């Protein structure tokens, strides 16, 4: 039995990746939706015929919203009221669902999924896979949440998510709130911020006179061994001198209350800022 998938934002970055994964899947019939002429032209250029939004919504068993967070509420508001009973809406990020941007409708399912991306420590054998940072060639894990619906809905959501982000190792089941803790709180607010500082530290070392190649090799190598130690891949400890440097660094670089970013009220504020397209939380 074929499942009809209406892919909104099919010509965008994520939509393009999903399209490539589903194109040869006999289980799914994909209808490609783009609102603007430029997006529709990109679809035709790659050989995918655009579908009118109203036709896609009418036929859809599953709608995938591969559109920016700032547009989820608008698109969902137009799509959800016209869906058939029992249909499913899949979002690719927790920001809009957790911020209350999805219309209330009890007779459809809401499913949220997000890729973990290929892990730094992996068993990939080819250079192409080892250089795949997003996923699609290299194996990756994903997280999935059933926001509303039945266990059967969860099963069909996971099945599609595994194909959209293939090849997939583990599909971890979490709640939408837990996914929000993972991103933006953990992965972006904390980890990405620290990595931006790490990149700036590299630039400062170069500015201090260290040859760029030496500084780059030094930081990447130390990132690798520290990851092995801190995440339990190595049976080793950092040196006593390094531990003292970390204590000094924490006091210099971090506020004492930085872990408050994980408090749910702060996570909610971060989500609303993302959906509103604001650069800062108000």
C-alpha cells in the first residue's frame, strides 16, 4: 500500500535532501510543494513536478513541513484544517510545535523528528562517508516524538523518518519537551556557542603569531583526544595541569548560573524567539 506524502518546502535545503531519499521509495508517493515561482523552477530543474498546495493537502496521508520555523505557524494554519481525518503532520524541529504554533485538531497526528547527524566517533570506511557532516551518506541517529496520536501513528512516523534521514542507526524516542532540551538548549545554546568560542580561540592563537596550520592541527587533535576522554571512549583522564586550567577557564569564561538555560521556562523563551525570528530573547 502506497502512502502519499506532501512535502512542503521541497526545494529548500532540507526538502531537497528528503526528496532525494524518497524519490525511489516505492512505499511513498511524494507530492512536491513550493509556494514561490523560484522554488517551483528548482523542482522542475531537478525533474520533480510541483503540486498545487490544495491538491497535495487533499491527497496527503502525511504532510512534512520542511519550511523555516518562522513559517510553520502560517503554513500549518493553512494546511491542517483541510487535512483528511487520520492524516499526520511531521515537523522537523521542536521549536514551532513546542511554542504552540500548530492548530488544534484532535483527529490527526502530530509527529516531530530531528537528525542527530553523523557522530564524530564512527566506523565509516569511505572518505565520502567520513566527510559527510550532515548525514545521508554516513550513518546517523535520529530523535522522534509523538506529540499527538496513537502508537500506530508513531510507528508510521518513525518508518518515514528512517527513510528521510537514511541511513539511520538508532531512532531514539523522546518527548517534544525533551527534544527542545536537546535543541536549542543543549546543542545550540551551549554546545554550538562553545564551539564558536573554540573557533575564535583558534583565531586568537593565529593572531598571537602561531602559524595557522600548526594552530589548526593542534586544536583539532586536542579536541579529538579530549572527546575520547570526556565521553568515555578512552580509559584515561586529563592531566592535573589540564584540570586546573579548566577550573580557571570556567571562572573566566562562564557565568555561575549558565545551567539555567536548561530550565524549561528558559527553553520556552528560546523557542519563541526562534519562531519569531528574533536574534535575542526578550
